[in-house]
């Protein structure tokens, strides 16, 4: 194999594979990147068996061939070079040369034997707006479970069908649901997507993302990349049951004022006193935080509310993380009974967004 290509293009392609390249020595083949040179481009493949990534860049292919190179070291070498172009050439049956004309490296390589096969992608939905996908992820990623051993809720549920797309995440204490009407009349699809895939989708540069699935895999195509991930077995928790059947309390407040008040309240509390009290009466909301070892914080703000006064306590981090991904000036907070799940909903967003939090019992 012998190729010549732009160094920046090579570095960018190898960078997109780094979170897939296996770092452990359980299977040495998985620490490699498969390099396939043919025609007028070079293709790179990497997999950890749960996720595979395939991408390609233009290249002058002087000699076609396929080799497997340590993915981490190949990327580090490409980043370290200073020339505009790079040549990769096999010089012995076991070594290749990576050269920008100034700083040549010799790196061990192997043949493609034993490298996992990549499934042929099946695409059902083309041109899903990347802006909407990123907004879905931004509004659900923070409430993915990080600690629970139940594998299913360590990701998000993504559903598409019936003229809309929907994404849900939960950690058992809170739930984020975002949806958007789209033009799609195909078969209804439902996938559980894990965090490592979501971070890749967030970095999409194309305006659209295509996706599909077969019996075992889910496929995504964007930025001249094809990503395949193994399907997660099991069912996502029933998220619909957490929403109140009636709305008996409804409060509208300014997002920025509430956000700033909660930030200040968080200074006073610690792990033991992790709750902040919301005291709501007609036209008014008061944020109260107390810590016997430090002191107390109170702040009042206007609120659009008519009804009986009530108190409710939240973990402030759960609320501030939600407010950090909201663009609307106004937030609506509603529920059916004090002590039960509370829904927070921005009034003006490019997607429909509902965030459900369980309050802390006094």
C-alpha cells in the first residue's frame, strides 16, 4: 500500500475513530485501525464490537492495499507532523513508513486478517435535520443515568413515527422528554442510544443525518462517516406514567431569575442539606436555602400564579441543569398534587420539551 493525502484530513479522520479504538489488550486487533486504499480515496475503520465507525478521505493512491495499524499511535503521529501532506507506504512485510517529508516514522502493521467485518448499512430515514438531533441530545443528555447498573436507562430512547420524532432520558429521579413534528411516513422505529453514540451525533457537521437498522445494528450516516452500533436488548422504562393526569397547580416564572436564584441558593447548602424550598403564593415565588452550619439564603421573584400557597423542595442541581439547556425566557411549572412529580416546561423552544422532577419530601 502506498498513499499520499492531506495531513489535516488524515488527522481529522483518525480523530473521529479514537473513542472507538480499543485501549485494552483483550483483543489486540481492536486497537488497530483498518486502512483500505483503493481508487482515489482511503477508508478507515475501527470498532470495539459494540460500535464501529467507517470514514474516508480523498487520497492519491499510488499502490492499493489494506493494512491494520495501531489506531492511537497512528493518530498521535499524524498530529505531530508539520507538513501539509503525508505519505503512508509499506516498506517491509511488517513495517510501514509515515512521512511528511520532514519527520519520517516507521510503524508496525499487520494484514486485515482477523479484523471484524462491518455490516452493510441499512438506511430507513434520510436527511433528519442535524440541528434537531443536536437539540434533542442537548436537552436529554444531562438526565441520563450515570450510576445505576440497569443498562437500559444508561442511554436515551429515540422514537420516530406517526409524523414526529421523540427522545427520552431518565435517571429514576427525573425525566427529560423532547419531541418534534417531522415528515416521515415510514415504519415506526424505536432505538435505545447510549451516551458514546450521542456525543458523536452532537459533533455532526452536516446539516442532516441519515439512520436505519437491521436485525442487530443501528446505523447512522453523516460527515462522510457510517456508524454502526449494536442494538440494546430490553425495554426502556414506561415514561408516560410519570406525567400528571390533572393540572391543579400552574406557575410561570422568568427562567433567568430562577436560574440565578438557585445558583446562589446552592452556595449555602451541602450534601446533607441538598434541598432548596420553593414557596409559592399568589404573584410570588420565594427560594429558600438553609444550612445550620453556614446560614440561610432567601430570594423572591414575581410569579404568575393564582391559588392556594404551597411549599415544595427540590434538589437544586436537578433544576439548574434543566434551566441551563433552555432558551425560553419563561418557564411553566405544573403538577396535580403537592409532593408528586412536577413538570417544568419552557414556553418558547424550537422543540416541545417537558422535564419531570420528583420533589424531596420534607
